[in-house]
C-alpha cells in the first residue's frame, strides 16, 4: 500500500482534496472534434495519393494522430480516476490484489520496447508536437527541386549539406526522395 501511495504522490504531489494534474506528458486541452476532422482530411488525402513515399508519410501522420488522441484520452481518464482509486484504497485499507498489481507493473515496466513500439511512440509524439511527416517530405522535395532548378547546366552542383528538421534520431538515408 505504501508503494502505491508513493507512486501516487509522485504523480500528484499535493495532498489536499484538490490535487494537481499529473506530470504525464499529454495535451490536456486537446480539441477532439478538431482532431477527428484533421484525421479525416489526412485520410482523404491518403486515399487520393498514388506516390508511395507520400502514402507512407500520410499513413504515419494518420496513425500518429490516432495514437495521440488515444493517449490523451487514456491519460485524462487516469488523471481523473487515479485519485478516486487511491483514496478508496486508503480509506478501506483494501489490500487484496495490490500485490499482484505491483508485481505485474514491475515486470512490464522493465521491458525494453521493440523497434515497432519505439516507432509507434515516435510517430505518436511527432503528432503531439505537431510534426507532419507528409509536410517534411513535401518540404524536402521542394528544397531538392529548388536546388536543382537553380544550378547551371553542365556544371556540377555543390551540395551545401543543408538539413531539414526531423524528429527521427536515425541517420538519414542516401536514397533519393
């Protein structure tokens, strides 16, 4: 029980009846109807797109927004329900099942996420930050087009190694976009 209380107090430092929101990273002011409209617009654009790279970027944007929407909903629910659960447990001194819950949490908290889970977390956080893979792709293509349209014919172009903002921590590929 004390470990649950400590965990709870780490998320909710105030001990009075008006507790502060948790320090979990999510958008507490998310405009859900607007997010649904954005997802529908991206899905419509995806359905019209034939270019595979654009499709992949749009798929990541749609998936990221859906994951971010779900994450925000889950976190809001936890923020609302956790104080009630902990207060109930403190009042009732109900210890049954807490040990099993803590053991389950210990085993799941120590696992390393695989590549798929890491990728989904990244696209979810990109969506939360307002980063669009599709917009980054289009900007990179426009920059590449501008670079080539501004070069002299017959003279080799000098690459200035400019970078486009990206949230991906992997080394950029040398594949042409």
